């Protein structure tokens, strides 16, 4: 190990194949989630259209930022992210989004389910990521917080309280 002043190591931390695969798994699901939210945004119809339409655009922006953060973390660890459309389509855990126009209620339900799938994937890889690289795990925490908040805010708009 090479050291510089104060005993700090100059050895570079490089992602293992497992860490690379875990971060790649998260990346493709985030990319697909962003694409599906945009698809819903474009084809939304029905009551509450405007508020959900705007909410989906906010979600797309947030998810794309998270995807960029994960991809850039991979590069910082000398791993190569793969966000090509074929790779995303072939490897995402998210089910395909319905074609055509979609009602507000169905779009919210489908999008909430897709968010939950992405959250569950992140939770499934979290401990393995944390064991290898706590910094990457911290990024996953931020992604989880953002996705879970988005899911709550999206679904709360259509909840009805019966008194």
C-alpha cells in the first residue's frame, strides 16, 4: 500500500464485479422507471389529469437525477454503467408499462407498483452494497427516500377517506 502524508492510502478503490452488478441492477430499474413515468405522463386521461401529469414529470426528473448519480458513482469506482435501451429492456425487474391511453387511477396504481418494485430491488442489494462500499449504500438510501416519498405523494392524491 502506498501512503502519503498522515498515512492516507493512495490505493484506488475499484468496484468488484458484485458491486458493479448490484449498482447496474439499480441503474436499469431507475432508467426504466423514468421511462415508464414519462409514458404515463404523455398518455394520461381523466379526472385529476393536471396534478398527476405534473407529478409524473417531477418524478421523471427525480428518477433521472438518481440514475445519473448511480451511474457516476459506478464510473468513480472504475465500473462501466450500461444504460443502453436494449440493456434496460432486457434486464429491468419492472414489468412493461401498458400501451395506449391510461386513466389517472390506473396510471397511479401501475406507477406506484413500479416504484415499489424498484424499491424492493434496492433493498435486496443494499446489504451486499453496504458491505463492500458504504458510500454507495448511502446513495441507495437517498434513492430509497426519494422513491418512497414519491410513491406516497402520488398515491395520496387519489385516496378517499370515508367518514
